[in-house]
C-alpha cells in the first residue's frame, strides 16, 4: 500500500469516483433517471478538494466545524457587502467621509470591520475629474475584510501589468470610458498597504437611506473598474 500523502489522496479520489459511478448505475437500474442529464462524478477540482478535505479531517489535521465556520464567514460576514456599507456611510455622513479619507483603518473599524489582510488601509476618492484604479502588480494583495476574496481577473497577469501600462484601455474593457480631462490614478496595493476606492455618488440618490445606497455599490466600483449604477442592485 502506498502510504505517502499523494498515494492516500489518490486512493480517496479513486474510491469517491467509484462510489459515485456505482450510485448512478444503481439509480438507472431502478428507473430513477427521469430523463435528466446528470453529471456522474463531480468535476476533477471539486473531487480533489473534497477528497483532500476528507483526508485532512480523518487525520485530525483539520476540524470540519472550523472549516464550516470559515466558509460561513466568507459567505455571510466577509465580502463586498462590508465595503458597500463603508461607502454608503461615507456618502450619507460627511464627517464619517472625512474620517475615512484621513484614517481609513479607524473609520472602517467604526463599522466593525478589520483584521487579516485589512490591517492597513487607504481610501481614495473618485470625483468628476479624478478616477482611481487599484491593482497589485506583484501578486493579489486585496482588502479581504471589506471586499472578500479577490476575483480571478484581479489576480491575472494581464490585469496586473496592463493596469499600469494602459489604465484607460483596461477601464474601457470594463465599460468605463473616461474623457481626457479625467485624471486616472493607479494605486499599487501591497502587503503593507491596501486600497479601497470611494466611488462617486450617482445623481438622483439624494435622500436615500444608507441601506439602499449600500445596495447599489459593487465590488468592481470599489476596485475602480466600474462606476455605480443607481438602477442596478449590486450582486453580492
């Protein structure tokens, strides 16, 4: 028997695949196909992740409850909804906005956000004459407490390089076409300092509650690759 970690993972994956195939065959024998097209075995990455999780739990290296708590945190407690609340508060409260632009860490902490990957923050404001764009040229440094995990495109080599070389071109590809009179500023996020864009508040939102304002603020607007559309509810 192969007792190496690779060998154990391969054994678990093989067993899981065999079990899934057996279950599908059994269902078809019983007439449970119902005419639908089912995927017999999970995708290879999903199967590998599940197998690895099962192996780590079995070996006592990972607690399943801790994993569930971590997943729940990123699904319901950490993510763009937090940053949207920060932006909405800044739009609705001029004194908070001033504190946010002066001492982002303290102002963000007022709303209960902070911690790993968000220890040192700076907020930069978009105006009719200035548009800010955030990138991490070395890897994918990103303010997790207020934006969650970085999207795939943020981590891609083309975005990381072209945002510095041709920021206007990158913005156009995201649907943001800025006039030549608008100054585009690119901020390089690092492990020591992460950035959050405070988007322009769209016209026609005067008198809106903070909750309603937060509902239109998207992750992309807080990175700087989009503007806020008051007619669209943000996808969380």
